[in-house]
């Protein structure tokens, strides 16, 4: 698939929105008052990284990045479930 000028423009806008979201999420990660806030921020940050990978894959036309994004999504999901279970048990207070 060829990258049309419209697709490139949409990719720049989406990249800018994802970058802004990453900056704000990183601020929440650093300033989060509780561990749950930090876990949610890490999950959101990982989701935005996956979005950047998918966006790059669309623009460049390579499908390898989609496989990497899927693997990252699975690992992040399992990590979030593990942290939620740990927080629920009260290990971290």
C-alpha cells in the first residue's frame, strides 16, 4: 500500500496526539499518589506505544511491527493482571 499525502497528514496528527498523551501519562506516572495510579499510567503508556507501532506499521507498510505490537499487548495485559492481583492482596500498601 502506498502512503498518500492524506495518510501522511493523518499520521502526523495521530503521532502528535499520541505524543501529547504520552507526556501527560508520564507526568501521571511520576506524580501518581498511589500505586494503582502508577499501574494505570504504565498500562496507558504501553497502549500508546502500541499505537505508535501500529501507526508506523501503517505508514511504512511493514507487518512485522504489528506482530511486535501484539506481543507487547499480551505482556502488558498479563503484567496489569499480576499487579492488580498483588495490589488486591495488600502486598503493597
